[in-house]
C-alpha cells in the first residue's frame, strides 16, 4: 500500500492547489458570478462523462495503467494551459479538457486499492486518509503563496506535484480479475438496477451540497473580509475533520451500514449549509468547516463501499467511475449552475439556505426509501417461509397417502 498512499498524498496535494482557488482565479480574470457558475458546472459535467467512460475502457481492456498515466500526464498540460488563458471561452475549453483528464484517476486508484486489499477492503479508509494528509497542508500554503506572488502560481505548484504523482502511479498494483466485458455493458447493467438508482440519488444530493460549498464558500469568505490564507486554512480545518472518519471507516460501516451513513451525511450537510449564511465574521467559518468530515468524508467512504458491493463481476472500476461521475460530476454540474445564478441574483444566504433544504429533503426521502425496502424484504422473507412450510406440509401429506 505504500505506492497507493503516496499517490493519494501527491494527487490530493496537487488538487488542493487548484480546485479551492479556481473561483478566485476566474474572479481575477474579470468573470461574472454567472460565468463562474458556468465554468464551475462545466468541470463536473466533464467528470460525469469522463469518469465512467475511462473506467469502463479500463475494465473492457484491462489497460488500467495506461489509462491512469495518460490521465495524469494530460492533466498537467491542461493545468498549465489554464494559467495562460484570460478570457471566458479559452478558460471554458481548457477547464473541460482538464476535468476530463483527471476524471478517471480516483475510480482507478480506489478500484486498485480495494482489489489489493481483498477481504480486508474495510481498511480502505486507512489508505485514503493519505489524501487528506496531502490536501490539508497544501491548501493554506498555496493561499499564502498566491497572496504574495500572484494566483497564477497555483498552476505551477499543481504541475510540479502532479509530476511526482505520475512517477508514483507507475508503481501502483493494477491487477485485473481476468473478466472481460463488452464496452458499456458494465454501466448498462448498473443503471438498470433499482438498488443502484437509490444509491446514486443519495450521491447526487450530497454532491450538490459539496459543489455549492467547494465553489462558492471561498467567494463568500472573501466577501465578508477573509484573505486567501484564511480561505486555505478553512480547507485545512475541513480536511482535518475527515481524518477520524477515514481512520474508523471500517468500524462505522460494520456498525451502521452504508445507507445509514449516507442519510447521516445528508443531515450533516443540511446543518452545515444552514450555518454558513449566519456567519459574518470570517474566522467563525473555521468552526463550521469541522462538519466536512461527517458530510463529505462519511458520504465518500459509504459510497465507495456500496459501489464495490453492488458492482457486477468484472466492472469494479466502472462501478467506482459511475459513483464518482454522479457524486462529483452530475451533481457538481447542477450545483455549479444553481450556485452561480443563485449567488448572483438572490445572494449567498438564499444559495446556502435552499441547498440546505435540498440536503434535508434528500435525507428524508432516502430514509423513507430505506424503510420501504426493509419492509418489502421482510414481506418477501415471510412469504418464502410460508411457501416453504406449505410445501413441506404438502410433501408430508403426499407421503402419508
């Protein structure tokens, strides 16, 4: 697991230099809030397309390493291109290409780690925690650097650290299970499964909450007087709150189950989003950022575990890609558009408040669906038991005759 941990660390350290500060970079280029919303939604839209598509190609061909290294290399080129773009249309094109290139990285790495762990897959969180170790220190460091030397430096840092990730990726064990599927058959099987649809709905609602927070909280913090260093510190606090969730992920999954964890994460998201607009002193946002672990961290460990359990044979990477595509892609696309236009025309209070209501509604609907599913399963078991008893009684009477 050393190579996997190193890749998680370097990959998330590189992303921490870019993703939290992209909206500020767009703002420095003179873009409006609506244009920022369009770009914020464009990135997850491309991830929605790219994550399952690249991962499905890996499952169909078994060429996981080629896909992973190509994706990392292309992301470096497109990130450097972003640093040279200064208007909306070039930014839109490069953002789309950048997002498409990074889309398959986490599905492929998560799949490789789960396969390498085998029957110890509940220890996934202890490997994934190294991503938090990388993300946490990088964000405030980049905030400090960009405050003093210019925001363009975040792309230089990204390219340097992602180059290290590319070297490490060559050592990741990317074994296949030997099963080959026709391209597209894995995803086709999953989207026709009712269990998958309920699971993806929860991922979609949670992902909208994440998108609003990730893309527009930095703008809100700047609007109430925070500098970029404090914005980065807020990201660090959020990352630290993930550590206990990831460290005890196995215990949480065994005791609570993935569905209950998903419901709890949506309730925590509703609380988190409702608190942001109540704060007018930037420093207090750091306290609310402690809810990042019970929201995103909990949703992610439950989602990865649930996707692995429901994955068809030979479609493990595609299952992780579909989960990532919905949780980070489709929901990010919707959340980016919603956040951009709501922030500009109604203000941040309405943006956060309406998103909190959506998260709460999602938790209630998922809890109701879970209850109905348990009742249906109980009736099914009862009917099978009754039919079994009737068959035994019938066989006994036939024997007596």
